[in-house]
C-alpha cells in the first residue's frame, strides 16, 4: 500500500452565498480559476487563517492538486480524513465521491473510480453552520470550522491489512497479544508476522476468507500503568508466498487489564482511583488543530498536577492517544451527545429519531476505530448532561451503549449526569459520572439571570473565609445513593471561573483564590464518599466559549481552567496538585 499525506498548502475560499452557488457554483470543478483563493495550511481552521473569519460560521471550500502513480485495473484507492468540522462533501476531478457528518472523527471515502494516473484535483466543501449541527445540539465550546486533522490518500494494488485490532494483556513471564483483523484482496499463501523491536517475531496463517486471528506470547514485557507506562513497539506485517513484505503497520502496545469489580476500578488487578481533569482542547495559536507541541505542553502540565487520567469531551486525534500512551494518562472519550434537554414528558424527541441515533452510533464506531488499540484509552462515555428522565431517552442510550460494547467490550462504559439527573442510566453503565457546580452557579445566578458585579457583592460576593456551603451537593449525592447504594461514581465536572491574575484576601467571586478554595472543599467532600472512584474537575485550561454571557468577567472565554488560555498556572493548579498528592 502507498500512503501519501495530503497535508500542506491548499487553496481556500469562503462561500458567502451557498444557496445560490448550489445551482450556479462550480467551486468543485478542476477548471475553476482559484487566483483569488487564499493559500492556507491543512490541517487548519479558518478562524486562524485571517481575522475576518474569526467568528464566521458557514460554507467554505478547499482545493488542491496531487499526483498519483500509474494505476492498474486492480488498484483500490481511498481518502482518509482525520476530522472535518462539521459537514463535508468531497470531490475528485469534479466527481462527488461522498461526504461525512460529525466534526471529531476519522472517516474513509473510496475514490477508486474518480482517480486517474497523473495529476488529480480534490475539492472539499465544509459547512460548520450551527443550524446544521446535530451532535452536539448546542455548543459549549468554540465552533471552529475546517479540515482540522490529517488527510491521506491510500493506494493499494494487491492484498492489504485492514481493521487490525490488538489486545495486549499481562501473562505469566510476560504478556499475550491477540491480533485480529482481515486482509482485503486475499489470495492463497499469505502469512501474517508479528514482531517487536528486539528480534522477537511470530508468524501465523491467514484464513482463506482473509480473517486474521492469532495469539502471540510476548516474553519479558512489563505491564503498562500510569506510574510506569511501558510501551512495547509492535509491527504487524503481511507476507506474500515468498515471505516478502506486502504491507506493514506499527503500533505501540501497552500490556494491561482493566475491570470494574465490587464498585472499584482495577488496573492489572490492582485498585486504582482516577485523578483526572476535564479537557476541552483549544490552542490559542492553532484552535482545534491538535499539534504535537500543544498536546505535549498540556499533558506535561497534567502530569505535573499529579493527574493519571483525562476526560475528553469529544473524540481525539491519534497524536493525542499516542502521547497519553507514552506519558501514562488514562483517557475518557465520548461522542458529542451533549446537553440535549427535551421535557420530562415530551415525546417525538430527537431521542426517538432513528437518524439522530444512527449518527450517534456512527460517531461512536468511528471514535472506537481510532482509539481501540491504545492502552491509555480506558472509558467510553455515552453522553453528557442530557435529560435522561425523558421517556424516550432510555431506548436511545441503551442502543448507543450496545453499539459501543459490541465495537469494543474491553473498556468501561460511563455517562456524565448533570446535578444527579440519572434516570435509567445507572443500570446501563459501569460507573456513573456526576456533573455539578454547587459553590459556583448557585452563587452567581440569582434566579433572574446572571448577576451584575453590584448584585454579586450585594448577595455576598466577598464571602470571607467561612466554609463554602456545599449542602446541596451532599444532598444530591445522597439522593443518588439512596436509589443505588453501591453505585460507583466519578465527580466528572465541578469548579468555578476565575479571572487570571485576580487575587483576593478573602474569597471574592471570580478570584483565583475562590476558584482554588472551591476545588479544595469539594475534594474534602469527595473523601466522605467511598463510592467516588475518580475526580475530574472542569477544566484544564480556559478556552473560547460563546455560550458564556459577556459580563464584567466572561469575555468570550470560559474561565474554569486551572491554567489560563496561554497555559499559565492559576492558584487552582496548585490546589489540584495538592489534592492529588494525598
């Protein structure tokens, strides 16, 4: 297989009248004159291309040419997109080859019939209009638009490895690696070889239908843990009849087991409490584009806080998972089934719409296809802060949970419930997340909207040094445990906003001091509940959030980060580090 990156410089233009141009356009045609298009980097987001695009939501086009070697009658070619936000249509040489919905998952399009030997033209239409977005149905993070992850063309002229799945577990005197998958274009005589970087190799036959299924004993490998994230490089090769390499794929394997038993998380049979933080990736330089440098900066800060886990609010890139594998951070990921709140008795909701369910299932399968071979990936979530009391919610979430467990039964399943609105979810998942902002929103929202600065002070904004009242948070947890006394729980969101550099001798609202104290007191509360097996304060860094109403403090940024947008540490960082050092 030949895999060629299409990252680099593309031509870009915003389509300011997509309804008219749907009939009278031609942006997708190779012959269109692109003299007035802008040269831009891909991966990229258009908010970073020019200031005039910073708050643009709409339709844009990307185009470029690329060379293809001589094609044969047996050639199969496909395009692999790491992620495009949100809707896209893809054209090769003027011919539409397919599209995709969903802004954070990898997808593959067959382009065999549209491709030709020599110079080819690709055009991609991208639409990030909020009105077109299904999941998430509302945005609590910035709506970046563009081709924001890698683009690759893959050309195959014979047999090829496909859908490889590796499960590595510790065993006596080492480990055992199970490799499954299939060979496309199968022919008799092919073999699969599995090897590491130390001279060990194992060969096995492939079934006549192309199915790969082998168990490989690996001698002398250490188990993977957050404290000691041992990585074993593994290469899977497809060999022809003469044992020549037809194709090879490389992986970084961590040998570990993960289980939930009697309300406790067990990693390699040992009890483990998750010390995490929520993560909404947003780079001040690159936006949604996940660069290795930004990821390394962020994850190193998490490790410095004492974290062994990170909760991501949408599917991440392979670069991110690779880094978590190396650094020893367990990962929670979820499709963006996020904040959908139909009424308790409402019917005919999106929960009952088969198209919405099918899209959530597609996103989940695509998420798992990228994440499943990474030892760091520990938890799949089925959603965040939806109204699960709605009568149509249970069937939706049971179906989504079934899809995830079928695609990968080796991870834990969770969900993040807002203020203890659990509904039937506790019976579906392995461990339940609880999001609550007692100590924050109950203080700055007075029932009539967001308090002004004067109103905040009138209501006791400077609250002195008395303990923060978390009575309602305790009552919420107790209420959940009355129904499910043995339920294992995470605290998956809690915290406060703090303006970077605003310090106070007391506990002024919006100060770094108050933010740090809220975290400290919630951690103290959590220690009273043995059912809590992990904590994920919200969130790692300040980030762009259009849902926050501009006031004397919020100004286009969610300020709940323990570091600010530029990754400078706040007092909350020190509070979290102290809590996780216990």
